[in-house]
C-alpha cells in the first residue's frame, strides 16, 4: 500500500514534493466479528460474515456519492451526499460525520472517483484499516471533506462551507487538517475552484493545507482520519458562530500582521471617539449608478460629525490582507449587496453595516437577500438596515414571471436618494458615536488579540 503525501499548497505557485513511503500493515489473523454499522439501516453495506483479509476487501461496497433518489430533499436529513450515513449531532454544533469512529465501527472512509461533472460517478465506501480495497492510495492525516449546495468561489458561500470545520477543530483541540476535499453535489472541486479569499482565510486559520485533487485518477483513496460536513453551518448555534467568527477575525489579523489593540477607543484631541466610515464600492453589477453623488452625501454627513473619517474604496482592488486591514479600521461599512460584504467578518465586534440593493430584490429575491443580515448576526455586527432602490432604468417586460424578473433585475445598478441617504447616515453615525462613548474598558479588553486556537 502506498502512503502518500503531496503538497499543493495555498500559494499561487504549485509546489510538488512527492514523497512516497512504503508501509506494510500487519494483518491480524484474529477472527474479527463484523458488526453492521449500527447507526444507520443501510442495506447496501453488507457485513462480511467471515473474517480475513480478502473477505474484508470483498466486503467493501462503493455507493454513489450523490444519491439522486433524494434530489428533491437534497439538503435534508442525510442529504443526497453519502446518503446512507447518519450525522453525529452535538448540541449547538454543526452536524458531521467522522471516520474512523464508533459510528463507523472503526472503519475508514474511502472515496473513488474524481469526476468534476457528475457526482453519481464518484463513490464512497467504509473499509476496515486491515482490509482496504486493492490498490488503495492511503492519505495520511486528518482530511476535511465538504459537500455544499453552493460553491467555494464566492466569499459568503465559501465561508458558509468552511465555518463548520473551524467549529469542529475548536472543539477538538484545535486540530489542523492535512487536506481539504471539496465537493459540490458530489462533484469534485479542485483547488482553483476555491476562491483566493477563502483559501487565504483557511491558511490563516489552519496553516498550509492542500486541496486534494485525486491526481492519480479514480482511486480508491482511503483517509486515515476524515471529518465530513454536508449541511454548511447547519445546526451551529449562535454563540458558536460568534466564537468561530472571533477566531477567524483574530487569525486573519495575525496572518496579515495587524495588531488592532486599543484602536476601538481612539479619541481625537477634543475627546471625540473616532468613527471610521468606509464606502466599499463595486464595479459592474450592483454598483452605484452615480458613485460621485453617493460619496458626496456620505462625505457631507461625515464632515458634520467630529471624529468621523470617510474612506471610499474599490473592493476589487484589494487583496486579502488589504481587506482585513481596511475592515480592522472600519466602524461603519456601507456597501451595495454582494460578496464583498462578507469582509464584515474582520471588523471589530459591534461594528455597523449599511446595505444597498437595486430594484427587484425586495420584491423578488426572497429570504436570500438577508444573507448579510445573518452574516452580521453570526459575526457579532449590527446590521443597520438596507435601502432598496424603488426605481429601475427598465422595468421587467413580463412582471408576473417572478424568476425571470429576478434574473432581469438581479445584477442591476443601484441608484440613490439623497434625502434618505443623508438622514440614514446621520442616524447611524449618531448611534455609533453614542455606543462608542458608552463602551466600557472591559468590553474593549474582550476584543484583545488572543486567538482561541
Ligand atoms: C446551546 O445553546 C443554547 C442557547 O444559546 C444554550 O441555552 C445551551 O446551554 C447550549 N448548550 C450547550 C451544550 O452548549
Ligand atoms: C486484488 O489484487 C490482486 C493482485 O493484483 C488480485 O489477485 C485480486 O483478485 C484483487 N482482488 C480484488 C477483490 O479485486
Ligand atoms: C455591543 O453592543 C452591545 C449593545 O449596544 C453592548 O451591550 C456590548 O457590550 C457591545 N459589545 C462590545 C464588544 O463592545
Ligand atoms: C427619498 O427619500 C425620502 C425620505 O425617505 C422620501 O420622502 C422621498 O419620497 C424619496 N424620494 C424619491 C424620489 O423616492
């Protein structure tokens, strides 16, 4: 059997340092009593009635990673990913699967297939360490396997998929994975499908981790240890989400060499608290139609508040650490709806968000439009409302076709209402000033730069 360790690191350049170690596993001549994986009543994993190496091998049954029988309830219960296996539940934690464990009856998780287009062509099995399938590639160390309904490119989607692993790690001695294995509906997602932002954030938190690409073809590959998440944040409780967010913020700042201690309580020569307002702009879809006019409104209101400073920044121009640095130095983040708002994670706790939508979202987007309200909630920020543009340059031609109309409006641009923006900004700046004045020394100490892991 081959023991493999690759390094395909979170750096732009691929580095390969293959080292291949041959190891032999001693085979027990003991009779093993095989018990059917009791946690789930799958008929598909048949128990081997007699022990012995070849019987063990033959007892390994591969099932499709994506089970289309559950296509209509893809994210419910056991989901359609590894559908025969049941999750482990712990109160206020994301539900997960882990291998080997009591629940897996000591068996390891094995994966066959590297299909990036059809999850039903990839498969999984459980195997005893003594009876791994023929020509298995044994992957050493801890692997985090993720299946998501979204993707790993978008900041918010990527974060939603990765948070449960951070939470699990915190509860398990800050364990660091040797590799990540990414799936979307059972289809493999290689490293380049993972956005740089989330790659950097994972590197900040776990150090260098490779994204498994199953380069040797179909496999099988068996994992020494594996944790599987398939519900995104799932049942993670609010307090745990805050803890995970605190850790990620702390790790990202450390990674980028930023030490924000004491910044929260900065005051100017007149004793007024500093209030840093950042207008985070987008290009193209959901950008402001008239950024100059919007900037003018924010600028006027900021000038009117002693201690306020305004920064206007183009989000696409920032690398990961630029984003972390900017957010560390922002108290009020004003930005159109979009993934760049996920950066609120890096602001100090209790900082504020102002969000802007183009026409069509309020009427047609459903609950998805509240993603950054939830994001604020889970990262400990205060979402200070949103403005929905009531006007569009062009109305949807067939207003009763909801889906078509949403797509028609979705990436439209955002107008402005000077009166509304001015009043809203004035109110928010006043609230932030009050809360900064009331803030006690104790609470700012809690923000100190000590990472939990
Ligand atoms: C889970 O969260 C609830 C609500 O915050 C809390 O009351 C409960 O004590 C938590 N349980 C555990 C085991 O942490
Ligand atoms: C495993 O490989 C050996 C040698 O290549 C072969 O003789 C045997 O039939 C294979 N067993 C299975 C179950 O494929
Ligand atoms: C956040 O704000 C709330 C309410 O305004 C306050 O009770 C809490 O102490 C603040 N937390 C921090 C860390 O400043
Ligand atoms: C702009 O906002 C103000 C204050 O909410 C509102 O009274 C006014 O009708 C709005 N103007 C337009 C053109 O929608």
